[in-house]
C-alpha cells in the first residue's frame, strides 16, 4: 500500500535545520565545559605545586601562607565544579526574575569560556528589571548569542554584556504588544570591525533560533544589528513586570 506524503516525510527524521537546533545547546555546553575544566586544572596545578614544595625534604613545616593558598585553590575549584554542574543540570526556573541577576550569572559563566584574546565587560543596570519567564532558558539564550558574537571577532576584541531600562524601541522594530515602555532590555555587543552577521552562518543561525524561541516564550523580542563602526550587537527586550 502506498504511503502518503506526510508519513514518508516523518520517516525521514528531523531536517538538517532541526538537527542544528537540537545541537546548538549541547555544542555550547561542550565549549563551556572545556573552559571550566581549564580553570579547574589551573587550581589543581596550584594545589599540587604548593604541596610538592612543602613536602620537599629541605623545606620547613608548611606555614600559614602555603596552607591558605592550597585552601583558596581548593575552594575555587569546588565553586567552579558546582557552577558547571548547575549549568549542565539546570532545570526550568519559570516565574518572576530580575533580568540583572540572569545577566550577572551569565557573565560569570562566560568569564570561564572565552579565550584571552576576547575581553569581557558587564554593564548591569542599577535599577531592578523584573521579568516573567524561564531564567534557565533566558540564560542559555544569552550564552548562545555571546558565543556567536565571539565567533564574529577575527582577532582580539571585547564583548559587552549589559542590561538597561529601555524607554524607546528602535525605528523599524515591531515589538509584540506585550512589551510596553519602559521595558527590560539586555544587549550583547562584539566590538569589532567585522560586518558579517553571525546570525547568517549555519551554526549562528541555529543559536539565534534557540534564543528567539526562548524570548518568544517570555513574550519578548531579539534582533541582531551589524555595522563597521559599532560591530555586532544583539538586543533583547522583555516586558517589565510591576513588583
């Protein structure tokens, strides 16, 4: 019996675009894990070298300075591993959140991800930016967009992660009716002369689609802009809730 078009399509499995979407976050997790492992290894190297020095036959009994260094390295390694486990195992966190806190936690994760050639700077708003949504999804969206911004930097450069109270929507951007001014805003900017929009690349397009989906769930909007003077910038707007 001949099968209809719908069944034959379903038997083919997910399309290439769907596979890219599914792989976007796992690939990001791999990069995050690599960065954290590197920093944990640095902590362990500090512990190992200090302890070996203290165990030399010619060395005196370990003093407070050496023991303090070992303790600080161990505490930092423990904190990094806990952060990494949280990123991997983070469950949905739906509810009322402060966008500033989400951006701050994202910034802390990114400090362990980027290479030394890329600087990282945060500009967090002084006033609270309460938003309704899934904090875990929004954090993943910011991380994915930051990775795409980093890919657009050909050499050395800087990425800025910021939040702000937005009182004006740029001309030409159709914000959903759920967004009323002033609203909560976040931005990720790669300060580089590159004009290639990473959102047009295959992997960047998948990352952007995941971020776009997270923003849609939170009734927000995201877009990307590129120019030779300002580099590449991702802008996110979310409804600001009253508390």
